[in-house]
C-alpha cells in the first residue's frame, strides 16, 4: 500500500514539473490515474505539514487549490470525491509502519517541486 502511494509521489514531480503538455483526450483509466495522483499530492503535502512540521506550508484549503490548479493547467478534469480519496490516502500514511523520520525525508524530497509553487503560510 505504501509502495503505491510512494510510487505515485515519485511520479508527481515529473508530471507537475517541466512537462506541461495537454493530452488531446483522456480515457476513464487516465482520469482515474490523474485523480489518484492529485489526491496523493494533497495527502503527502498534508502529511508533511501535520506530521513532519514542515515550515511555511499554507492551509489545507490552499494546498488543495494549488493541486487542483496544477491539474487544471495540464487540462485534467477531476471527478468529485477527491477530498475523500485524499483523506483515505492520508489515513493510510498515518497507519504506515515506516518510521516517521523516513517518511518525512522521502516526502520532503519527492514533493519539493510542488511545495515551491505553494503560497507561504
């Protein structure tokens, strides 16, 4: 389970970094993957803020809006229920047996490209 979240977070910097091309059309599977990636992005950033005391992160609402904005810039259409999905992923991170210091360091590195786009708290 952690591997799926971690692999999603590994892919996110690539997707949310320099590549800004819009896909001509999306399939339901593509939309599902995009939705999962944005939910994982929100959950991972929230984990950094609440569990790792990462300095300067904005409110959860601002984190969500920045993630939705990143999806919109790429032409992604996100379905409803993203908040619930993000919350479920966040709860999975809380239950994960990986040492918290390890999780915090990994998320700091993986989410840095997204974090730099956020407004400062």
